[in-house]
């Protein structure tokens, strides 16, 4: 028993087995790399699908906007006609011609101020009373064009949106309300145009989670409440984006969605993950089979190569040693340097690892330094414009989510060109550095604030959670501090270095973009320049606080 155990132990720890194990370890990274590459491909496919679905959703939103734009133009043209003076069939025929000339319109009607339909492209619509429709009442009250939300048409029984516009009489009174109805055929046309139309799904959902339209169509979707579905919750919580969720039918899907602002709804387009990833999953399965075959071939090759290039020379070396033990020194010189090669290889690998480690450390240091250089203005040590733009977008999103104040100060050095011409660029650079030091010191008083050199002699301050009054106090402090720190004459009328400051304040939300806040601060800066410089001016146009 002990002899048998010894044989198995000797076989397991034999050089042949160790070579096979070494080969298995050597090819393991290759296997891992291939699997990792395919997993990356899987993730890339998902991201590509997200981008594609979002782009298609934007196309859908654009399609509806195009139809609405066309409908508005048609209503303006019709409002100039004498349609209300036509009677009966002549008016209805005119309405049908309007619909035929405008792709996307499903119905055109004329209603009296009392809500009675007096003319329609569909005979069944004549005589209907639409005074209960919100869009009719709003157009009548506001005397302007109004877009409705989605509703079920009284004639078609399908979801529509309507564009209502008043037709004014010569005395300025409302003669009639012109109404253009738009159905959702554009969604079907968009979905039918996709190469993935057999796997793609689409739907329109309103702000309360009701499904307005659906592709593929499953009966009349209007009024079906899906508000509790995670995919619907995710969609109506944002203006646009992509999401991975189970669709309306429970199938895991990738959706892109965009808000239809005028209709207060969202269009979402998706594709099933299983269908999308079927190809890459098949590749992964084929890879496993191919790897199994490759592993067997490699192990067979290692077994043969090990015998030929390692085991055989070692046997010859052992034979030489045995012969030497018998006093015979005519052994094959092939094995003379074999141990030294292994030692040298080991030492070389150690040296290579140390060099690679040292180079990795150097690269990390260099990357950190480059990141600092990419964010920092070399002259002043402040953030540069690129870094400021990035932090503005981040702060804008955070302030919008938390409904917090946000202010921007745009600062420009007065008469700086004259200062440079008189004192030279070296002194001009020192002047900018002094101002930057003051800004850096003052921005520390505003947690989360950012001071940046915007370009040339312009600086900008980003002040989160700062009211307009607080921003104004800080601006006045900066202006007076710079004036007090000035030590050299200039050619400006103030006689010392001074700055003009423009202030803009907002509570982000609605359709306002972050760059508009900077533009308003810049407009206020020009107002300060026009007011004689060395002063602070705030943007005083209408507030940019808007409802979401």
C-alpha cells in the first residue's frame, strides 16, 4: 500500500505534471481576457442600444414637433380665409382639402365660440359640442394657439392631440376656433421604419402614467394605468435618457425616452435585451467550446514539447551524471548550461517586474500631474474655463434636483489693455495673480464655490446655495478688496486697478440651461462696463425660475 501511494505521489509531483499545470496557468489569462473582451462587447452592445433608442426617441419627438409646426402654419393660413362664411358642404369640402394638404393631420374642424362644430373634414363631426374640452376653453380665453394633452377623439375613438387657434373678426372679436387634430400614426411610421421593428416596442405615456399609444398596438391603450411599473416611473421622472427595465409586457428591454413638452407626455422606444444580446451570447458559448478544444491541443502540445525539449535533456543530464559517477566524463555538452538558463530567466523576470513597477509609479504620478494641469490655469492657479464649465453643469444639476439657489459672478479687469501697454506684460501678469489670490481667498467663504480664470483678464465665480443678495455682498467685497490692493496707476479714469462685476442668479429648473446663467452674468458685466466700470450690476430681466 505504501509503495503504491509513493508511486502516485511521485507521478503527481513529476515534472511532466508540473509542466502541464504550468501550461494551464499560462493560458488562464488568455481565457480570462477573451471572456472579458466578450463581456465588454456585451456592455458595448447595451450602451450602443441605449444611444440608438434615445436617438430614435428624439426622432419621434421631432416628428411630433414637425407635425405641430405644420399644423400651426396651416391654421395661420386658414385664419386668413373666409372659411366661416362658407356654409354646409362647401365648408366641409374645404376642411377635407386642408387635411389632405397636411400630412399628419387626421381632422380639421371649425367651432363657434359656443363650442358647436360648424364645419369638419369628417361629416360625423358637424354638430358636436366641444365646449367641454380644455384646449377649446383655453384658446377662447387666452385668444391664442393652444396644444392639448392626449385625449380620445369623439369621432375616431383613438388617442389624439389637438391644436386650437382663434380666428378673429375684423373688430377683434373671436369669430371661430380652428381645430387641427393629430393622431399618433407618426409613432407607427417611426417603428415600421426600424430595422429592428419585429423586436422593438414603443409607447407614449402621459404625466400620470397612463399609456396613450403603444406599438405593437394592443387594442385601445388610452387610460391603461402603468404608473407603478418601474420603467414608467423612471421615464416620467426625467426629461430624457435611457433605462434598462422590464417593458409593458414584462420583457427585459433597453429603452430610450424623450419628453414631449407641449403634450406633457413622453415617447419611449425599446428593444428586448434577449434579442439584442442573442448574437453575443452565442459567441460566448462558441468561445467556451473553442477554448476547450484549444486547451486540449495546448496541453497535448505541452506534453509533447515537454518531453522533447525538457524531459529528454534532463534524462540525458541525469545519464551524464550517472556516467560521471562511474568515472565517465564524455557526456553530451547540451546540458552544460541548463540550470543557469533557468536562474538567468528568473533573475531577468524579477528585473523586468521591478522596472514595470517603477514605470507604473512614474506613469501614475505623471497622470496626476497632467490632470492637475488640465484643470488649472497656469498663470493664476485658479480653475481654467474647461474645469469651470464641467463644475457648472454638475452644480446646475445638483441645484435643480434640490431646488437651491445658484449665482455666477463674471469679473473683468478695467482698462487692462492700457495697463499692459503702460507697465508691460510681466506687471500685467502680476496684477492678474494678485486678483486671483483675492478671489481664491474670498471663494473660501462660500462652501463649494469655484473661482476660475475665464479668459484673458476675465474671471468667473460659481456660488452654489447663494442668494442674489449674498452674491451681491460678495461681489461688492471683491470689488473693494481689489481696489484696496491696487498699487499701480493705470490709464483708466479711476486711477487704480479696478474691476467690473456682472451678477446672475437662478434657481435651476424647467427648460433653462446652465450656460444661460453665464450669459446673463456676462450681460450684466457689459451693463457694469457701460455704467462707468468699477461697479457691480445684476441681471434684472425676468427671473429664470421656472416650474419643472
